[in-house]
């Protein structure tokens, strides 16, 4: 993509800001061991993982059981 076109491309293709896109790309590049797991998550789920403290093993977190607040149902992973 030509220099200066990224913001316009984002505006036309995503509902997220350029800053968020840059944060996501940085997180994705800094966590190469999560790449296959992250590809299976929604944007909202990826954002939740990004906000976890550095002390949390993100790969393990993605695979843990999680309770769905709206239903109380337990899922064995984030992308069930």
C-alpha cells in the first residue's frame, strides 16, 4: 500500500481506528506464538486478550474455560 493510504483504507474496510489497527498489528507481531489462535478469534475477543496483563499466559488463557455472562454457559475455549 502506498504511503499515506492506510488511514483511508481502514476507514473504508473496518470500523476501528487507525490507532487500534496499529495496536493490533504490534500485538500480533510481538506474539507470534499466538498467531494461529488469534486468527480464530473475533476482533472483540482479540481486544480482550490484548488487554490482559503481561503476566498472563495468553495462549493458555485462550484455551481455558470461560463463562458467558449473558447465559452462564461455560465454553472450553474462546472460539467454540
